[in-house]
């Protein structure tokens, strides 16, 4: 079945470590997105990419980095500069970048916690 | 980006229609209204979207007011499995702030037996 796969489901990070969250899609979508969700709150956009080898900052990009070397993959690295990384991270994709008429499809998320 | 306002919580009896309101008074003419829902610890699930006309699919109906400043998501026969957080968002027009859409805190719908 086509869809978005996020791994791992749960991730633990030690202070000062970088960690990378995986997001893979087999929907042949051009656009991919990363969101952060804190308990009881909505989603906030971290980064998005409309095409391979290109990406833009969202509303809360500080302390995060991304790459888009392949159409189907959009990994997110949470760096040691992110002082409050504990959150639920969601990856999404859509067919046409920037099109208001295309829904986003979401993965099931990665829950990151600090040891 | 247009922002949306939703009530924080609503209850609905099982089998009855659930009507979830959303205010988007600053929406621009070429922005779509989208509805998603999120069941605990899962990713949001797309429900329905519309521009001006009312829309219906197998999951729900979307009623958009004529001035487009508000909308209502209707779940015609709510079941216990419809208990979730429902998000109303506005998607920017093509190639304008591409990809950016703001998810507010949503409405927590609780369907009761």
C-alpha cells in the first residue's frame, strides 16, 4: 500500500546529541513537510520541501536541519541546538507543491524524548 | 495565512449528527478550507476540503457560508470511533507561501454512548 513511513516510532536522545528522524513516502509526491506537535496543541511547521535538493524554513526551524536528496525521503535532524526537543514529530507529503487543492497525507509520527 | 478559530471541545451523542464550527474570517478568495482529524498518537487524517461550494464525501459534509468567513463540518451519524481532535485549516493558494498551513489547537470531539 502507498503511504508515508516514519521511523522510529519512539526515540530517546541524550543531552547534546543530534538525532535523525526518518520519513519515507512511496506516493510519488513532490512536496514533503515536517511538523512538531506539543501535548494538547496543534501542529507547527518546521521545514518543507517542494522539490529534490530544495527546502524552506517553516515557523520553528531553529535547532533543526533537513535534506532532500531523493524524492521519496525527507529526514529531519534534531540538533543539540534545539533546547526543548521533546515532542511528537509528524511528516507529511502532498502531490503538487503549494497547491491549495491537494490534501496532505501524514505519517504516524515519531515521539522524541530526552533522557 | 488566514487563521482559524474553533471551540476547544464538543460532545455528541452516538448516532446523532456532529456539527463542528470553524471561523476563518480573514480567508482570501483563492484559499481552500480543509478539515483533518487526529486520533490520539496517530497522524492527522484528511477528511474533506472545499473552496466555495458545499462538499460531501463518504466521511462527512462541509458547509461553507456564502461570505466564506466560516464553515461547518458535519458527521451525519457519529460513532464512538469518531472521537478525535478535529482541525480546520486554510491552505494557501498555489505557489504562495507554498506548503504553509497553520494548524490551530482544533476541537476535541467526544462521542458518548
